[in-house]
C-alpha cells in the first residue's frame, strides 16, 4: 500500500491509501500525478517512488515540509 498523508498548516488532514498493484497497473500515468500544495521543488519524485515500490522497499520514503508549514509524508507498507 502506498500511503500519502498531508497535514496542512490550517489543520486540514488528507490521507490517501493506494494499492501498489493499482499503481503498477496504471504504469507511467503515475508520473503525471500532482500532490496539491507540493511542487517538484519540494522533493516529491513520483518516478523515484515507483522505483522504490518495484525494488520492494518499505517504510517512509518521502517526508516534506513546505514553505507554508504543510507536511507531506509518503510511505510504502505491506
């Protein structure tokens, strides 16, 4: 399971859980996913996330705090 958690500076919380098999099924279309409030400069690299999934990596793979105080965490869990 790919888990994306966003904690905004305004106390909004977003939790997204995506089955890894689904991500693999849609393939390169995943590279076009944009996370609201987070730019590529913030360190979210979808290609790197897909490579981590393919290699069997588990645990937190992205932990970003944006300029406005939002926190984005991406993890892979079995």
